[in-house]
């Protein structure tokens, strides 16, 4: 759903006496007092402030009134934006207002209101006590039900279906009623490929959230089976995939349903069908044939399914994966040999064959090292020694993981002093797993590090330590040092430090903690207040001083409309992606700014999960190092299909500028992570990117 029109005319600056103000500055100044009358402020200024208010999640005085005013009586280009911003607050208090927009005569406004209402209802996922007895929840469900009966627009019906699918139902009866409503909408839009796709996604979403056991709407199941079997051309492939995904959530379907999908021209549909094959049943033959599929994602899925087959046979069926032309498939086979084979001797023979001599590159050797350690924890240590002294830090990190399996505390102790923080982090985790106090010395040393992941792991490893005074001092010093950096993305690490201080600290440290009451992160401030209350016996209240994001000029966003992004890998591969400026304007603008200043140049894809995602853009090549300012979620009906880009988060509105790319359709990520770009050229490049591969540059190309 487009938020901004295709063309925008920017008004000149306004003057007030001798001072000149941009439209946004003028609006902010006016907004400090009573809101200006509608129509007196240029549309560009209004839309800029809507984006600013959304980015800061309506924290400033007057923000909520501003959004409500323009949601109710703004221009056609303003109302959807204001309504969307209200929904993204995930505030129960806005549910009634949003319900009032469901009957708007404009289809675009109705669609945005439906999605915003479903977003606001996500507050009920977190509030499990106060919200159970309120009147807002049943009123919202009733309003959605009335819209199901009244809605006639196919596109809006599809949005209504997917929104019903993501409502956080609390009772089986509510969920079954939700399925019934989705079935009604699917029947209504079954001839419209785009709307039917949304309805099928809704069925998949609502069934994924169900607890194991409760009944489902069988009439909806029948509709989904019909949709899977539909042969309507490529435009129906996405609908067929989502319908099959919903059916697979009920358990392995009969082979008769899967066979047409196994023969489909769409590789993603074939992959999904392969995931539904029972490796222990009569469909084994189809699974073995899938190992030779031309599509990498299908072969990888076959390998994973074969790894679930019980008994000795998996060793033989997985062996072929070691010779696959795709390195990712070979790595998957190596990992499965270490976990799925019951014939240990045969498995070790396979793994040692791929390590002697050591293969080119480091990934095959590193993965084999861990699998060998899993299978033979009392075996030879020659390979482990090679891994622990390897030039590549990634191999040394894998060696630490292997040392944990063989319980080699001496080697882990040496690796805990490695030059690379990710190696040290893996070693400290291993030492802690082997002995409750085995990691204390290394953890205390690690608290001095700059790497957030290492410090977080060190704080966790000190749980139960008997070196309480020494640990408390080191924890407070780490908290002060990291807080002084002012990075919002340090939240998890600082919370881990406060958790450990609660255990080992004492009231005399209270003065060191008091500055955190005024922290730039409200979550950290509240945690500090809780700890000080415990230590003092008095109620201590937080007074956080959150940073307010600077406005992103609408000119900057408009300049990105129609632009593409080129990802250039150090190995020479390139791919191009369309920037989804209408759907995620703030995210696109932030990524474009970072790309233009070279932020991503030379960073890596540090996480590669076959048939899931590749993730990169971390200065520390780990989960906890990213750009310092949080990015707000911009969740839309766009699905996490193969080739779409998302932003890594650890909870709502905690984007750290790390990006990930979906290797397959990942519908379970929908509405939890922002989708901000999609590959339009070079999709096959994704399957060749391996862990540790370097990004030469990320460049934005204007239209």
C-alpha cells in the first residue's frame, strides 16, 4: 500500500521576521503549542512530522493528538500515514480509535486501518494480566467480524484476512472463529491471486500460533487443499506455497497432495513439498530423487529431511551430500553426519576423508572439526590442535566449540585469551559449560573488553561466582564504560551487567548506579531503579532521558523512490535489490545513509543458516555489534519471501542496522521484522554466500 504519492512539490521556506524555517521546523514549532488547523500546514511538512513522530514512537508532548487529528481529518495522502503510525505504537489505548476507521469509504484507508488495528492488538501479547478483563479486546474482535461481512473490495479483503491471522488470540474458541472468518474471506477472493495469497498466509499464520492439539476449521483445510492443487500459472505460485505451508502445520500430508507440488516449476514450492515428505515412510523414494534437483534450496531441504530419518541408513543417504557442487549443501551434510548418523565408525571415516588433506577455504574443515568432536569426544586431538592455531579466527572459534564437546578445558583456557573477541566468547561459554566456576577468571578479564557480545557472555558466566567483590567492581566499571558510549544497541549487554550486579553487588555501589536512573535507554533506567530499590529499601523511580531521533527530510526519502541497491561481494558476485521506500521509508533512508558513508564496506556475512537466512553487516561479526542508534520496526503485509531483506532485531524496535536476506520463504518472520528491499537481479548469488564472506561495498543507485 503506497503511503506517499509518486510526485511531490516542495513548498519554499517560510519566514518569520528575519528567521527562515523549513516546513518541518515550522510545524514542530507550531506543534509545541496548540495544533494548527488542518489545511494551514503544507502536506510535505505534515508527512515529515508523521514520520518523525512514528520514529520516536510519539514520545513528545502533543504527538498523539497530532496523529489522531490527521488520521481523522487529514488529506488523502496524510490519513493512511497517520493511521499506520498509530498502529505501530502497539498501544491498547488506540484500539478504539483505529476501530472507528474500519468503515471508511476509502479502500486504502480501510486497509491501513485494518493493519494498524492488528498491530495495536499485539500489545495483548505482552499484557497478560491487566488486559484479560478489559472491554477493548472483545470490541476489536467484534469490529473485525463486522468488517468481514461488509467488505467487498478484494484487495482489502486480503488485508483483512492476513490481519485476522496475526491477531494474538487467547482462547481456542477465538482462534477457531478467526479461522472461520479467514475461510469466508478466502471463499470470496479465491479467484484473485494476490488476495488469495494473503488469505492463505492468514491460514498459515493463525495455525502456526495455535497450541498443539486444538481442532481446526476443516472447511478451511479443504479450501487450502484445492488451492495447492490449482494450476493457474506463475501468479498463483505464492498462494499455493502459503496454502501448502498452512497444511504442513497440521502434520505430514498424504503423498497425493505433495506430488503435484514436487513437479512444479516453482523451486520454492518444490522445496516446501520436500519438507513435508516423511523420510521414514513410503515417500523416501521421492526424497532421494530430490537430492538431484537443479535448485540448491530443494537439495538442501532433501538433505535436512534425510537427516531426520531414524536408524543407520542416514549415513548412506547423507553421504551423497558431501559431493554436492554447492558448498552450503556439503556443509549441511557434514553437520548432519555429526548429529544424525548412528554408525559412528562410518561417520568418522567420511569426515576424516574431507579433512585430509585440509580442504581449500576454512568452512569445510571447521564444520568437520565440530562434527568429529561430537562423534568421538575421546579421540585424537591433532585436528583440534590444528584448528586452535589456525590463521582464520573463525576456525579457532569452531575449535573452541569442538573443545567443549571433547571437554578440553586446557585448550579452552588458551582460546579464552585469543586475540579475537568471538573466539574468546566461544571459549568462555565452553569453560562455563564444563565447570560452574571454570570460566570466572576469563570472564572477569573479558569484562574489560569493548565487544558487547563478549561482555554479555562474561556477565552470564559469572553467575554464582564466589569472587563477588572483584566481580562487582568489574561489572560496574564495564557498565560505566559501555554506557558512556551512548549506543542504544548496548541494551542487552548492560541489562546483563545489571542482572549480575543484583546478585553480587551491594548497597555501597548505589552511587555508581544512580546515573543510570537518567539513562538514555528507559529499559536500562527502569532496571537500575529496580536494583536501587532493592538495595535501599525505598522506592526509587527512573527518570530516563531518551534521545530523540532527528527528522529525516521528506526530500531524502523521495530521492530514494525507485532507487536500487547493489550488493558487491569481495569475490566478485553482485546482486541488485529494489528499495521498498513506500513500505519502509525510515529503514530505507537509514540503510542508504550508512551505505553512502561506507559503513558496510569490508564487513561480512557472519551468520549463514542453510534454507533460512544469511545475516551480516556487523562490525564485530556477531549478533551484538551494530550501528549505535536503534531502528524502528516498519511492519507491513510484505512477506519474508526468498530474496527479501530484513533488519536484525532482539525485540520490538531494536534494529541494529545488521541486515539479513531470506534464502527461502520465511513466513514465520512476517510482522516481526521489517522487510525493506527485495532482490530483482542475482537471486542465485544468495546461495553462494558463505559464512565469513566479505561485503566489498553496498551502493545505492538512484533511479
